């Protein structure tokens, strides 16, 4: 009955002094008192103490996670809680969450030491001190929070999470925009936060720092990060950085999970190839930033949603990247990995299908990418390059459709390449390939083939039936 006549602030004080959470269940009045942010803040302050209440491992966040709310934390700071606990946990957490936690960032960045000022802070050597008479007695008390702690960790967290307002607050407080060789910009780019990118670039971040590191990070996110890539290119990032590594990375990632584009166009003009490459091409949504975004130097596609890079390949080439860089390596990557859309874009911008002794055709044949092989052959790839190495590679991989396409395109099965292809098909135990090559003129009496055929029961049976 007594709790019904006592004021709410008195009930709150009883709740704090009792240090008994179950007291909230005694009556409705105590329950109402326990829901007050002020009561909760004083309760936690009494339980953990000012030095430890904001410790992420030993204080409120670890022991009372449900009470770790912005209003409670803000009151704790006003009641004298130490924001430096656990290497400035409260600042890191506020930068990671933003939103309702943004006022806490402003609060802790303006908190200063209480009591008498430190003599060493007053006698700053940078001011050219020559004696006690030259001390700056108007110098304010030093700030509690070091915005540069952990190599500007707070700024890197905010940039990686895309909290533009927090980024601006930290920069106003003196955070280093080029911390760890431009990592804030790279993290914003890697996590597809275009607005944060613009804010950092507007505050003086160097888009070309560390060989355009931010651009290289942004490209790895795929087509969903096209806006960020465009922002960085407009800001001066070099598309040729590190031997056109942006184009190489995008070509290697290629089509990702995109479905096949359908029927090959009758002609291979640029317009036709680009239309073929972008037909029904999905645009995956940007991946959400991970909880520990600041720890990720580069973004990576998740196993459940491999990013497509087809649009990025086109954008990079249109902005000056060389499709034949590294002796045609971009096209070789796309063909080896079965990225027919990416290969079509590269060929549309004059990538050489015969580069590196026809490596694109040889790689596509070895992996059985028939659509890419048709595309390369129409673009002028040489079916006889490397002594018909493409035919041998297709036979080695057991790809009947690829072997048939090469034979129909003029591959010579009657020469040495035919023998090598026969031996490869026999070793793999593919009788249908063996019969197709023999029908195309391969010599089935060659000793090397006979020795290989004797070791394969399916091949021996097929030859006996023939």
C-alpha cells in the first residue's frame, strides 16, 4: 500500500538503492518506476560504477544488453559515466548504430575533463613554450575522447556502415579522412554507400589514393555498386590502376548467377552483342553492410548471391579501360569461367579473340562452354591455333557438344591433333567421343590410341560393337 502514496521519484530511488531487479514485479507502481530511463541509468550507475558502466565487456552492454538504449546511455553520460571505458566503446557503438545514437556521438566528442586543467595541456610545446609566462591560460580543458583512437576506428566504422551524418560529425571533430591510407573511403565504396562516398570526397578524400584503392574495392561488389564506381571515376580514380586490375577483377567475376542470355545474335556488331549481353540481366540489390564493416578491407560476393559484373565491365571500358590489357587476359578470364555475357561485352569493344595463341577458345573448349565457343568462332577465333589444341582440350574434358562444334568448324581430326584427342577421350572413358573422332577421320590404328583404348572397358566395348 505504501508504494501507492509515495511519489514516483521516491519509488525510483528505492528501486536504485535496493539493486533488486525483481522489485519491479512487486507492484504496478514499482514497475512504472523501473521503466523510466532516469531510474535505469541511475540503477546501472550504482551497479557498475562510473568507470565501468560503459565498458563493453564488463559493464552495461555485456550484463544488461536490453537496457543499453540511447536514452539510457545519454543519461549515463550526463550523470558522469566515463566514455573512455573499454577503449571508448560508447563512441564505437554509437558510430556503428547511428540513428538515435547520433546525439551520443556529438555528446561524447564534446566532453572535457572536469576539475583543474592539466599543466601539460596548458603548456603545449607546439605553441613554442619558453617558460611559465608564455603558457596559454585560456586553453580549455582537454577533451575526454580521442577521435583518432585505433587509427580513427570510429570514422572507419561509420564510413563502412554508411552513416553519413556521423561521418560528418567525426570529420568536424578532427578525424583523419585518410586514415590507414584512405580506408574510410575504401570501406564506404566496398559496402556500396554512394552518399557517404560523396560526403567523403566533398570533404577532401583522395579518390586516387593507394592506386585507386576505393575504386578497386567498389568493383568487387558487382553491378549493384555501379553508382559508387561512377562517383569514384568522376572524382578522379584511375581506371588503369594496377594494370587495369578493376577490369581484370570484373571480367573474372563475370556473369555470376545471371541466367544464360538465350540465342546468339545472327551478327556480332557492337549493338547486337551488347543487347545480347544485357537481355534479362538481373540487377541484384546491394548487400547490407556487415555488423563489422570496419574490419572488411574488401567486399566479397556471398555464396547465396554471387554478384554480376556485366554492367561494370561495360562501364569500365567506356571510361577508358583496355579490353586487351595483359595480353587479352580479361577475355580469357570470362571464357574460362563461362561468362558468356561478359565475353560478349568484351568482344563488342574489340577484345582480341585470338589473344595469347587463342587462349579464350582453348579454355572455353576445355570446360565445355559451347555458347562462348560459338561467339568466339564468329568473332574470328582460329580453330586450328596451337595445332588444333582446342579440339584436344574439348576431348580431354569429355565435352561432346564442344567436339562436334569444333569438327563442324573445320578442326582437323585426321592429323596429330586427332590422335591426341582420341587418346584423351580414351583415357577419360568416353566412347561416344572416340567414335565421333574416328568418324571425323582420326586414325584408330595409331599405337598410342590402341594402348589407351585397351585400358578402358567402355571404349573397348564400343570399338568391338563397331
